[in-house]
C-alpha cells in the first residue's frame, strides 16, 4: 500500500523515517487548510460564519506549529537554520542564506546544535522582543 509521502519503498524505511514523512505530510495538510480558510474568510459575507471559520483557522495554526516543532526537535540542522530565520528583523532571504551557511559550521558541518550542547545558538532570547 503506497502513500504519496513516500518516495522510497515504505517497508525499507526505518520507523522514524516513516513517522517523519507522516509529520511532513501533516504539516503540508495544515498549511493547505490555513490557506483554504484564508480564502473562505476573504469572501464570506456572514459575520458569524466568518467568526467560526476564523476560530477553525486558529486551530490549524496551532496544529501547524505543533507539527513544525515536532519536526524541528528531531532535525537539529533544520532547527538551527529555522532559528536563524524565524522571528528575526530584517531581510528574510539574507537571514536564510546566512543561517544555511553557518548551520553545523562550528562542528565541521555535522548536524546538531551549534553551541555547547544546550541547544542554544547563542543568538539570545526572543521573549519579550517586538518584531
């Protein structure tokens, strides 16, 4: 039984890779649902219907964020790059290029946290920061 999220034979993939693929598919589905609600909200004239759709879209935001966090926790290099891009002021593309260039650089390019093992990238806390 094949699924679209697999590009290799599923029975040859480790369980963790199959779970990762399912979570990637879930992340994509949540993003699609967010977009669908955005379109519906843009054209819906009834205020109560819009309120219900907006509430439903909020659930999709939450699900997307949880899926994304799950994937980031299991992929240190992805997390490192994301931390260099997300919630930063300035040019998004520049942040992305820089984050990709330095990802894993401190340990010879191997995946994993860039600092002393505490998961910090040394870029400071974003708590309370206005963006």
